[in-house]
């Protein structure tokens, strides 16, 4: 378990950072252009990201970028080679990115209709200042509440991704332990996942401040 923990945490952390780094700006962009083509494009991507499960998206990404284009390795793990993590991280990040974009857009649209936002506009503040300094911190509360369970879901989803891509993470150890009927290993992995889930949800609660 100890040997697979750094790999799983690296993949999960990278997937969450990628989802937040792309999902929040995409939600802001869609909210600023409500009803336009950009808004519909972002929401269509979000629906696709939510609807397509990881075990479908991962083989498709492998087929396109690993086999047809040959840009990325399709399986295996070589320490110090970041290209091995690109496809697993993107596969895990897609559904979280879609949820974050939808949450950011919906919450930001609601906050932008608040009276104190209209007052900020009346004071002559620029739209960029209003969105980034006044509306966005309040709009991110639903996103923060989602990040804790999402991080736990990413760790659980790594079971499929690590098995598909042949990564020596915790998820692969759990699958192999279940196939080999190594119940001690399986129980230990379940305890580790449960502990990480509790810690991540606690971190999300503390982040409200």
C-alpha cells in the first residue's frame, strides 16, 4: 500500500488541480456570456463530461492520443517520465472539470443578480473587478463544498484508471488483492480510502472560512 500511495495521490492531486484550473475559468466564461455560443459550448462539454464515465473516456483517449496519433504512452509507469500520467490525469479530471464548470456558472449567475452586485456596478467598478473580487468568492462556495467529495471520488475512480493504464497505485493493488482473495490487503485498502475521504471532506469544511 505504501508503495502505491504516492502514485495514487499524485494522479488524484494532479486531476483535481487540472479540473479546478480549467473548470472555474470555463464556468466564469460561460456565465459572462450567458445564452451565447460560448455558453452553449461550455455547457455541452459539461454535459458530455458528466455523462461519459471514466471507463469509457479512458479507452477513447488512449485510442486517439496513444494509438492513432502516437503522442502519449498508453500504459506503464516509468518514474520521472511525466507523459505516463497525462492520459490517466485527464481521464480522471474530465467529470470533475465538467461539474466544477456547471457549478461555477450557475452560482456566479445567481450572485451577479444580487443587490450588492448592482450597487458595485452603480459605484462605477469595472466588470472584471466586480466578477473577480466581489462575485467570485461568494460563487465559489458550492464549488468548495463539492471539492471534498469530488477528491474522494477521484481517488475511488483511480481504481479503474490505474488498472487500465497499468499504474502501480493503490487502486491496482486493491483490484489485484480482490482477484487474489487477499482479504487482508483489501481491508487495509478500504481503511486507507475511508481515511482519505474523511480527511478530504474535513479539509473542504475548513476551506469555507
